[in-house]
C-alpha cells in the first residue's frame, strides 16, 4: 500500500499492529532515518531495544546470510509486545531475499521495517510493498515538516508555543534540514527549562536558531546572490580544494534562494537561520519574486542533473556554470 503524507502521519499516530511492515525510501538519508525512528518508536515503544523486541540487520549482513531476516521475524521474544526486524540501506540486490521472506510472513511474526535510498518505479522491492495489502511503502521527499508534524514534535519536546511563535517555527522548518530543525527544538527545550510552563516566544526561537551555512559556503552564495559573476571561479576552486561537494553546494544554494524568495513574497515576515539578516533582505529586494522563482527552477534542474546516474561532466563544473548563469541572469 502506497502512503501519502497524511496517511503516513495517521499511521505514526496509530501504528497498525497487524501489518507485515513498512518500506521507507528517499534520496535524503537523514529524512528517511528520522521518519524510521518515529515509526519504530510509535510501533514498539521506547523500551524495545532493552527488551530485545527490535532486531537490527545491516543490509550487508543480509546479503551474506539471507536467513537472518526469516530468523528475526519468526523468533519468539522473552518480553511481551510488538516486535520488528529492521533492515537499513536495502537495495534491489536484497529484493529476492526480502520478497521470499514476505511470502512466509504470518500474523504474529515481527514486522519487517526497511529503509532504502531512491527507488525507481520499476523496483521489485517498491512494487512488493505497494502491492501488499498488509504492507506500506512511504516515499520520504524534501518537503519541510507541516504544521501537524511540528505540533507532534513540540509535544514530544514538551514545548508550548503561542500563535506568532508557531509561524516562526514553520518558517524555520522550511529553512533547515530536518535533523537541524529537531536539534533546534531540543536546544529550545533545554533553553525553556528555566521557565517551565511558559510558552515559547519569537525571541526564544531567535536565541536558539542556528546559522544556516558555514562561512566558506556562505561566501559563494552571497557572491552569486549579489551577481558578482567574476568572483565565482576563484572561490569555487578554493572550495573544491577544501573538498566541498557539488551536491552540498546545490542544496545550500537552493535553501538560500528559497529564503530570498520567502522574503520577497512576504517582506515583513521574520527571518531565521541566516548569518546577516540585513544582507539577505537587500538581496531579496534586489532580485524580486519573479526572478527568484526562475532562479529556483535553474537550481532544481542542476540538482537533478547532479544526481543523474548518466551524468558524466564534472559535478563542480556543472555547479560553477549554474552559479555564473544565476549571477548573470540576476544582473540582466
């Protein structure tokens, strides 16, 4: 059964105890891991590890010993409660073993929970979970947390947020990676320990919000946003010599230009997760909403090209060319 975002949220709120299991997949390993943690915690409870109700099976071990999964789902535990066998990083190479085990699964066996990277629509693993009436397939994409998910995370962190601050948190969630956003909530929870029972304010969020990017990457993003195309080449070579990854630059650039786009769409809204608020405000005004939308389209096309299996051109050269195009487009 294929899950959309709403169905997945409902399943985490109330897991199906009689399900065969769940496949969680997506290109962002951090997002997939966080959702997997949420699901396993909701399904098994917080003490599953101590009570040996969760069997962890690395994908490499499963390839060497295919019987590991069958043994894990059929094993009888010492403690009562639901059980799960978790396989991390599965690929199509593990599909035959997993599909064979699914055929022998019976109600009362441990659930099979699997994480994987990007899967094609033709993936045997994906088709098996989508087509099984007692199993679920959940694609984890780059969408930021919605309000319902933020409220659930706040409840877990025992935080109370007023209306204006909730808007600030939603803005922050769109600016940060999921892992960074959760770390910010943890920091905010510790920050509020001195004032128990008091609602979180915008000032509290500003005090705990991290800067969005490292200084070296910040430099190239500001150069591009300020249309200084002649300075891009030398800085890109310095970043490459430091081992900076082209996909990382693509992600950071997209995040920066999304921030500029949000400011351009709503100039009076609070801005979080940036080192120099006044500077990004100037950049947003200078670009304007329409050009920023086009810039985000260019960055999306570049990101797809960088992640394409058939791409042969050097990744940093592709990224440098995109940065120069952006700077020249912004100046036109």
